[in-house]
C-alpha cells in the first residue's frame, strides 16, 4: 500500500498531528522546539553565530527520540521536510497558547 502524497499544507497538517498522537511524543517535540527558539534567540542576541549550528541537533534529537522510541513511526521530516518544520512550530505555538486540543480532535487524535 502506497502512502498518500500530500499536495498542500492543509492536507498535511492532520496527518502530521496523527503522527504525533501520543502526549509524550508531543512533549519531546516541545522540548526540542523550545531549545531551538532559545538557542536562536541567544545566537542573535549575542551575535554568536556558531550557535546556529546547534539548532538542527537540538530540534531533531528530541523529535527522533519521540518518533523512534515512543511513537514507533518514521518522522514526516524524511518525506516532507519543510512542511514538517512549519507544522512543528505550528503545533508548538498552538500548545503554548492552549489551542492545540481542538486541532488534535479534528485530526482524530484522542
């Protein structure tokens, strides 16, 4: 069976949320994304540009632990790298503002 190909971010978004169905998976993503934001802020504020090299490591380390160890699935980043990055920040922002629940429900995540 061939996996569906998403042609828009709107189609991809519910798939992304279903691939992050477990709270622990999402929590590990929040840790990684928060570290990315903090490191980027520090690098910009201190003009310490070499810290930017750590951004992918900080973000992907926690995400891949979540996918391979908790969710037991393949990260969407491998197939949809830009949409996955955008979706990760969207999920993080919705979580921070307390608006993620309805999005998870619409995607069928219990």
